[in-house]
C-alpha cells in the first residue's frame, strides 16, 4: 500500500514503523505535521491509500480525515484518550497498558477502533516504555490494522464504553502541579515514579537551592540517606538527593528559565549544580565494583569464567569525552583480566548515539570540545580494535546512531536484538564527515556500494537489513528480559568452541595485513582532517545542525529524504 506518515517528528517509533512497513513492501512517505496546509498538500501529492499518525499532537483536519482513512497510533488501552496517556498510566501504577489504533475523526481519540494491543507495564521512564513496549505493541497493532484494511471486509469497532473490555477513559493534559514531588512526604518509589512519568518530556519541575530545574533519569540509592531533599553526593555527573525513606540519584537536569548565556538543554546534574556540589563528597564507583545495594553505576564490568561483560548505560546513548575515556580505561582493564571473550553489552536503552552534542553545545568552545570528544571516542575505538587476546562481541540491545553505530563495528562480532534500529550516518548533523574509523570499519563489512547508500541516504535501517548487508553478524530474537541470557549463551559457546584460538589468530593476521595496506593511524588522520574542517572550517553546518538538535528547534519543513511525495512529483 501507499502509506503516508503524518507525524510530529521522525522519532524512534516512527522510524521503526517506517523500517518494518517498507520491509513488507509498502511504499511509505513522511510529512511532518507542521500545519494543515502542508498536510493537505502532502495528501494531494502522494494520494495515499492509508494515512498513519505514529506520533501526533495536533488534530488532523476534517478536510483530510473525511476523505482518507487516517489511523492514529494512540499509546493507551482501548477507551483511553488524551495527550498524557502514558504519563497517567505510570503515575497510576497501572499493571497493564497498551496501544490502540483508532480512526481519526472530529473528537480527539474517540474514533472507531481498528486494533488494540496490551502489554504488562514495567517500572521505567515514559521514553523507555515508548522505545520498547509501546513500539512493539504499536507495530503489532498497525500491521493488524493494515491487514484488516487490505482485506476490505473487516470493519473497526466504534468506541463503546459500555463494553466491559473498554477500560480506558479521557485524561487531561498532565500539569506540573499533577507531577510535583513533595520531598517531605514522598517515598523514594513515589519520587522515581513522578520523574519517570515526565521523562523525557516535559521533565519534572523541581526546585534545588535557589533555582528551578527539570529532573531526568532517576535511580534508587540504597545506602546514602539524609534530610529529605538534601543533596548528599555526586558520581560521574549525577547528584544523589535524600528522600524520606532513602535517596535517589538524578543524572540530568535542565534549567526551566535560563539567564543570559545559560544553556536550557539537558546536561549532567552536577554540572548545572556546580555551586551546590563543591561541598559534596564525590563517590565514584569502579566498573568492577559490585555494591550489594541498589545504586547508580554508569559503567559496570562483570565476569563469568573467562568471559567479561562490560555494560555502559550512558543517558540517551550520548558519550562525552569523560565517558569515552572512562569506558576506554574499563576496556583496557578488562583486557588485562584472564578472559578470552569480552562482551560489550552497551546500555539497556541505547547502544550509543556517538559524541555528546549537548555537552559540546554547552562548552566554552564547541569546536574544541568536539575535537576532544571525537578523539576520546577514537581512542576508545582503537582500544577495542587492538584486542589480540580477546574475541570481542558487541551485543546491541538498544538503538544506535551516527558514530555509535561504527563504534559497535570495532568489535570482532556484532549481534543485535531484532528490534534494533540503526542510523549509520552523520549527515543529519550538517556535513559532519564522522570518525570512529568508519572509513576502515564500514567498507570491509558492507563494501563500497552499501557504504555510500548507508552514509548518504540518511535513513534508518532495521537489524534484519543490517545482517543482510553485512553491517551486523546476527540477530537475537529476544525481549528485554532474556536478551542478556541469550548473549551469555552465545559467549559461552564461543568460549567452549574449538575455533576460538583460530579466530584470534585470524583476527590478528587480518589486522596486520590491513595495517600493511593502510595503517589505522592513516584512516584516523584522514577522518580527523575532515572533522577538523567540520569543527573549525568555513562551513558552519555542523555547528548549526547541532544547535538545532540540542535546542530541539521545530523543523520548518520535512527533509526531502523523508518526504518522497515531494520528490516524485518534482521529478515527473
Ligand atoms: N548527543 C546528545 N544527545 C543525544 C544524542 C547525542 N549524540 N543522540 C541522541 N540524543 C538525545 C536526544 O536529544 C533525545 O533527548 P531527549 O530524550 O532529551 O529528547 C534522546 O537522546 C533520544 O534521541 P532521539 O533523537 O529522540 O532518538 P531517535 O530514535 O528519534 O533518533 C538518532 C535517533 C540517532 C537518529 C538521533 O538521536 C540523532 O540524530 N542523534 C544524534 C547523532 C549524532 O549526530 N551524533 C554525533 C555524531 S557522532
Ligand atoms: N482525531 C484527529 N486528529 C488527531 C486525533 C484524533 N490528532 C492526534 C490526536 N488524535 C492524538 N491525541 C490527542 C488527544 C488530545 C490532545 C492532543 C492529541 C489534546 N491536546 C491539547 C489541546 O489540543 O488543547 C494540548 C495538549 C498539549 O499541550 O500537549 O488534548 O483522534 N482528527
């Protein structure tokens, strides 16, 4: 079918539906919901057989839904309606939630129901639920809806609140008043629930000292305590804050109002609270430390027999200079252990999204911080490439973008969860050339032709396509809970396998041969030569694109590489 996506942004859910529907042979084009006229023009140009709204905040105008079947992907159980569905479900501690595909019409979310898919809720942030359970349920519901539409016989069910299966209801937009934490009364669990329901949009507004912030990314702390609301410690950029029955780590903040020259985007909490943190103890945790109480540990190293597992849960997959170098040191230490297989487990939410654009934007000199960050990232990549004594596996549970994808290719074997979406390109960030040894790592896996299409098309690809073209080695069909079990089985089979010595020998010989043809240093120098131009040259497009990204400026139009309907007609 010819399907038009009408969407607020090309977010992770929209990308996953895009990848999956195209894989099934549908022709999909995308239009950002900028205003009614733009949407009407897109419909006229593309003449879609179906319109799908994966992530829409504005009403689709009657001029469209009267003439075209429009499916709203609503992140709620049947009968649930309103703009803050997931927020309320988290705040109410719902045990079961869902995604409903309903037909757009005059009343918001009251249209006929085409499908409704439910899932058990998980104690997680709104964006984590969105990237996982909601995306999987939405995909299932959209495929079910398309099958019904294609059948020509199935009809949607009118929303009928007298039906006992319709358990949802209307909920208003959640306000900061609804979300507010009372540090003198709320338990740790209540504080975490409130932060999760607002993470990452809009963030939970709270006062710390004399400033107001939005709070993001909370974790339970099981040992430190203090006066409720009191700041207790810092760790790797996060701050620990006491509750009535324990404490929480908060890793990121955003100023609600900014003064002259202050950043108003998400940054490490300790950075924005610098004045309050000077008297706080900094309590770093080494990756190999295994506290027997709940706490926050960004980089974790665990060992089972001769297999090492390195976890790195970087918020939003963004890796600043410090994080890259701490991870490089953790890899270096792991390589000294008596292990023969090293598994890079990435994070539970993201594998990696490359260098940290927010930290760079906030730096005194964004050009210098970009340079520091990309060199730290390259040092990490080189540390992994040069691992003669271990077989390195990259186990991608979460999505990856830009340099984060090529960082994964430094491993000898790359496996990914079948739900993963990759964006193996830098071009969305101005004319950024990219580094992470991609000019060495990508062609040797996918060849010249795929290298060009992947890096020039700027489109996301699914894990399955990644394996088909050789970007990835294999898929792991798993949900979040048993992904790591399956990775451990893989690692144990590698360890037990008779071929491990041979694999290590072959990997060493291949690297030596490649270095004779062209030293890795030369790949790095050539990439960084281009990046130096991106950072310090006359073309400001990287700095402009980064500013737009970090400040979340709305797009003025849908980029041509997404709005196919605007190219076809231009060409014809
Ligand atoms: N630096 C800082 N923050 C980043 C980031 C990066 N490199 N990549 C993603 N994020 C943040 C986003 O700002 C967003 O933050 P929020 O939760 O506060 O809104 C969050 O991570 C999720 O990103 P989002 O863009 O919503 O995810 P997506 O699945 O829709 O898109 C990408 C994934 C990778 C296409 C997109 O995040 C992206 O283009 N990131 C930048 C990649 C890049 O250019 N890296 C630098 C060059 S190596
Ligand atoms: N029919 C039509 N268009 C739609 C929907 C529909 N567009 C998307 C919409 N469903 C998604 N669901 C909602 C439900 C309620 C609200 C917005 C999207 C809503 N918005 C507040 C308002 O408009 O006043 C503002 C909320 C905010 O500030 O974020 O109530 O079913 N044709």
